[in-house]
C-alpha cells in the first residue's frame, strides 16, 4: 500500500538561494519529484543577491525526509541551513504544564493558598475524607498510568520512552474534556508492584486510565484495581477501542440495513483490544461471533486449549472459545471470513486480500484497524465491501479512541462514580453513534470527527446518566 506524505514526518528546511533565476521552482520540483509535499514556503530574509527561504515539507518516513534533504542539498547555488523536525519541536520540553488557578500576588493570597490558611482545609478533609473531591484537584484529576510494555505499535520500550504518549494523552484529556490528567510512567513491569503503586497514589485522583500495558497482564491489573479502589479504572486500549468500534458498527449496520443480532462477525486478534471489543459486542447483542488468532479460529476443540493450564493467555482464549463460535467453525481466518457480514481486525497487517473481502456476504462491513498497516488494503477492500473503517487518519471512518476516553471520564467524574461498567460503556457507544444524524450517515461517514464539538459532551452526558443509575448521586 502506497504511503502518502504525512504531517507526522514534517520538517522545515532553511535554505539560501540566488535571488534571481529559477532556484525557488527547483526547490519545489526537487521535493515533489522525491515523493514529498511542500506545505509551506516562506521568504524570511531578502537581499540583492540571496533569499533566505524556509521550506516546510511533508515526507513519508524519517529516511524519506533525509532523502529529500539530500536532494535539496544537491541543487546548484543552494546553501542548506538548519533542518527542523516539526514533531520533535512540538515535544521539546514536554507538551503539558501545571498552572495555578489563582494568582499569588501578595501575603494574603499566599496565606490562603498555602500556610497557614491551608491547614483549615486539611483539617476539614481529615474529618470528612469525601471533601477531597470538593476541595482539591481530585475532583477533576485522572492518572494516566503505564509501564511502557505495549506502546503504540512500538512494543515494550519502557517507561521513559512511553512518556511522550502519556503526555499526549493528558493533553487530549484537557483539550476535549477539561480534565487535568497526569502521566505516571512506572519503572516496573511486575503486576503486583503496579497494583500496589496505583493503590498508593489513588487518593489524589478521581479516576485511573491504564495505558499501553501489555496483555495478558493488563487484564489482571485492571481487575485487581477495580476490586481494590473506590474510583473508576479504565484501560483505554481495551475499552476505549471497544466503545468506538461498537459505535461505528452500529452506524455501519444502519447503512447496510442489518441488525446486530443477525450478523455474523469474524474478528482477527484475541489480545487486549480484541477481547474487550468482543465482550462489548456480545453485551450489545451480537450472537454470531468467530475469533481467529495467529493459530487460526478459536474453538473449544482446539489442541492448545485442551485441559487449561492456568496460563492467563490460555484463560482469555478459553473464555473466547466458551462464549463464541456457536456453529463450531474451525480452520483459518480466511476460511472463517467467507460469507461473514462483518470483519473486525485488531491484529497484524495484510492478513486478508481483496479476494477474501469479495467472498464475504453482500453489504459487507470491514474494520481493518491494525495501524499503520491494516489487515487489508482499505482501497482494495472498498471495491467490494459496503463500509470500510481503519485506524488511520488518511482514510474515511477513522476508529480513534480520542472520540471516547475524554467524554467517558468527564461523565464518570461529574457523577462522582466509583466504578465503570458495561452499561456505561454501552451508553457511551450509543451516544457516539447518535452524533451522526440520519441525514449525515453514509458509507464514508459512520463515525464523527474527533474535532466534532458535540462528541465529548454527548458521551459525557450519556455516561453521567448511566453512572448516576449506579451511584444514585446527583453530583454535577
């Protein structure tokens, strides 16, 4: 699949060129002939003989960006100056900061914000610990916790390398839901240690967002923390993905005029995201689901599932085998997908071909979510499938967790919820789907943009109502 230039690989190159002649047009020609895209060209200084020009360029990869720079360096009469990677510049010094809500202008302000006045507030909380939600940042704070073991598609890169992602997550919480989120990157991948650390820091937060923790440990960590804490614990890689997938599927089924209880769903991937998607789809009414992993279709008679040995990977697969595949399908993913109404991939690139998609049922729905390279080329899938979605921003129908987690936590925090459950997640999915109105719905618009200003409020409102049904609170 050809890759288009992306702002993710955007750079600004400072050049000096002759003031006369064709040097400027040579610059743009050199970039475009190399497969890049000129997105900006600014003259920053001018003299009788020389121009200083900043050329902003989008490339397809770091190596491609280097190739373009070398091509520019080779143009006669051009002097190459500073090359700035725009993505790295955006991360310079970090992307978030703490700021005070109240100015500290004089001794009175200092006495109320800090000592001695703060002691009265401390005493009030000591007498009534629930006042921490009212009188501290706890009311509006979420901890974004990772051990760096499953970061994006990069794998186990550790806590320091995971920090830019956690910072980005915190920035998105603030941008889309006004929530103060704090990245906590833990230098341990021991399950017991992670559970104990999160329990120890929990008093300062109203919610825990687990992020980029590898399966199957993520299942145990989440389950133990939900049991131990009186605040909601949400593993976004699992549940955020599941909610967006269900919302998108709800609208895709509207496009093809099929009902969720009637369709046959085939999934590729039985990890954290795949398992969570499956569980939420079943809760939403899916009755005919088949899951395949690297070893083929998961079914009760598969040799590696016989007996059960307590291994947590096997435990998850055993649950899938016991709760899916009522028709007893066996064999490979390619065999299972024949005649299926829906394919959902959260696995690996290029596991299906265009012929496999063509063998699906009429009105087929294909969600190929492996990123950056999907399970099947979306352009090829679209030739025969009725609806196609990906995890990428350069195709229609992007399945993106930022559509969900800010609104989910906004609703949970506003309701002062102590938990998060399937009813709340189903409510979030319905609300997200409903943002796309009937007169907007079509095969290329089953899910709203992340910048749709109705999304976070709709999701938050639905989750708040569902959470209040559990807590009975009237908090706002």
